[in-house]
C-alpha cells in the first residue's frame, strides 16, 4: 500500500492497495472481508463504512480534509472490489465497475 500521508489512520492499515494513481484519479483494491473495518460495521454484511472513503481520499491524494459540504452514497462498496476515486477541484466521485457509487464535495 502506498501511504504518503503523515496522519495515516491505523484503522485503515492494509485495507486497500493503490493500483494506479495520478493527480486526479486513484484506483484502489479493497482487502477481503477479514479486515477489521469490514467486521466492525456490519459483522454479517461486510461493507465499507462511508467515512472510510474520506480516509482513502485523504491518504491517496495526500490532502487534509477539514470539512465535508456534501456526501452522497448510492451503493455500498464491498470487500475485494476495485474502486476508482476521481478528483475535480473539491469534488470527488467514486466508481466501482464503471458505476458511480458515491460523490463528495469537500
């Protein structure tokens, strides 16, 4: 896992691997359902807790998030999925299998 953020959150340690990265786009692969973050949210229905998207954005784009103006979750992110985070100024979209699953304005 690539981590350039000095404020790395230990709760997301080993949660994802960065597959590709540029200035405005990051593709990550989530770990399997045995990761503690998946067990903590819904023990019998492993999904990525919504707030973890902000940790991934913060770490992957090496930025500090100080406020969230808007957050919209359309579909859950599941273990072992590949997620694409696209950045456009202060707006982010999250895709899985070419479908938008979340969007954020920071």
